[in-house]
C-alpha cells in the first residue's frame, strides 16, 4: 500500500465521539434498563421487596398445590399436608425483610428448615434460605457470613444423619448451592466496592482539581497584584518626580519644563502599555496574545534613564561577564522587578540629596544585585503613612526571590545614612 493510501479515520466521523459512542447498542440498552431499575428500587425499595416475596410465595404455594414437593420427599415422610403448606410459607414470606434484616430472616428459617428435613418432606422452598444468605455476604463481615452458612447447613446435616440416604441427594446439593451463592456474593461485593472506590477516587480527583484551580487562581491574582504594584508604583513615582521638577523648572527654564512633560508622556504611555499587557491575561478572546509582561535585563538601561529623568541620579555597575550564561526570562524578570521596586522606594521615601547605585555581579553560580542609595532617614518608611505599602513591596521582592531559591535583604546601610537592597539569585544553568 502506498503511503498516500494509508487508511485514516475521517475527522468528521470521529469528531465529537465520546465513550458512550463506543458502547454496543445492546449493552447500552441493558445497562440503561438496569440503571432505571436500580433508581426505582432506591426510590421505592418496598415495592421491589414485595414483588420478589410475592413471586416466590406463589411459586412455593404452587409447588404445594401441584404436589411437586412429593417428588423430592422421602418415602417415610411424616409431615401432614398443612405442615408442608406452613413450611412453604415460612420459607417465602420472610423474604419481605431479606434486605432490612437478613440475619434475622435466616434465624427465623433455621427451625423451619430443621422441621423440613427431620420430617422428610424436603420442600424445594427451603432453598430460598440462600437469598438472605446472599444479602449477608453483600453487607456483613465474613464472620457473620460463616455463622449464616452454619445456620443454613446445620439442619441439612442433622437430616442427613437421621436419613442416611439423603446425603447424596440433598446434603451435597445444598452445600454446593451455598458455596455458589457465597462466591457469587463475594464477586458482586468486590465489584461493588471497586466501583465505589473508583467513584470516590473520581470525586476526590475532582475536588483536588477544583482546589488546584482555586490555588492557581489565587496565585495568579497575587502575581497580577505584585506586577501591578511594581508597574503602577514605579511609573507613578517617576511621573511625580518629573511633575515636581517640571513645575520648578517652568518658572526659570521653560525648555526643561517641556522636556519634563515629554518624559511624563513617555512614562505614562509605557505604564499604560504594560498594564494593557498585564490585564490582557484576564481576557479569553485573545488566545494567541502574550500571556504576561516579561521585562528583561536588556530593559534595565531604559529603566535607569527614566529614574534619572525623574530626578534621582543612578549609576549602573556591572562586574563579571553577563553574556557568559543565559539567564532564564523568569530570573531576569525577578532581577528587573527588584531593581525597579528598590529605585521606586528611593524616589518615594528618601529625603535630602540622594543618589543611587545599582551593582550587578555575575559569578559562576549566582547573580548578585545590590541597590544602594544615600537618602537620609534610615527608618523613613516606618515613619510615614505609606509604611504598609513599602512593607508590601519588600515582601513582594522576597517572594520573587524565593520563587527561584534566592534571598533578599533590605535595610539601612550600617556605615552611613542610606538604604540597601541585596538580592542573591542562583543561576539555573551553573557551569563548573
């Protein structure tokens, strides 16, 4: 067969096919009928019990009226006619409670069975004892099953000792019937327990899936909140600095005021663009859209330029060879956001003549980012109304660092007034 003649199932035929479509029609019909019967039994159990009891009662009475019981009775039978009728009813009528009280039904039938075999009548309705025994196998422990089996077999064995000729005809057939019913009950019980375990497992997996979805949604909300905090906090701080500088320059140097307004416009557009990209994650009508904004270290220089235009002198120092290893985008985003948050906090909280220094140090195993400033007021965030926001920003930086097994320390400089943020981030690809 040529390669262009390989038989493949048509997509139009396979499309939309589920597990139900692969089930044979006859099997589906039988299964649906059984499901409806089980559902009706759950709604009205007494109806089904009455129907089963009525069926076997009629069969037992017909066996008595037709004289069928005489074909299994012994020659020296001593049971009168009315006693045979009572025994037939005694084996059939208690089946009404076979599911509610199966052990009590077996106990009730045991003396009737003893009278049955002792008189030699051996009515066929005595085999109905196997029905409550089956219910016991389905629901009770194996110790209870053994007790019920003993109650069923004991009268038959006693009759075998009284009438030795009944061993081959009755005792063996009763024992084999008991073994068959017990094995059948074990098989049904095992399958039922296995099905219940599968259903419970499916429910557990569904609950775990819902929990995972809720956890993922919470993590996504936290991530979006952290991104929005970084974007809005930084850009608004830059815009505020530019606006203050522009207002001051407008009185003496209109040209510098115009430059400040241009910088405000550029910063606002960049912030708006990042927010649109971030909020685009929440939309479902653009599956091919970029799912998350991912600034890299290549955008670190424009970030520092924006901070400088806002009025904070920033120096960037690089140590090591940043191109020697490929830093994954997630780690680059972490470094970028930490530097952005640290410079934003300096813009918002530092007082007095302030400058900042960003130092990136590449080693064979780690990337160290150190951001320091010379602003006065070591506890500047704690003494303002914006302290909770500053603490949230530091907590967000620590969370970002911990995401990649990194560490972050933030606090006042010990040697002179100022503030420092120290990030230590392991590289994903380490060269020995």
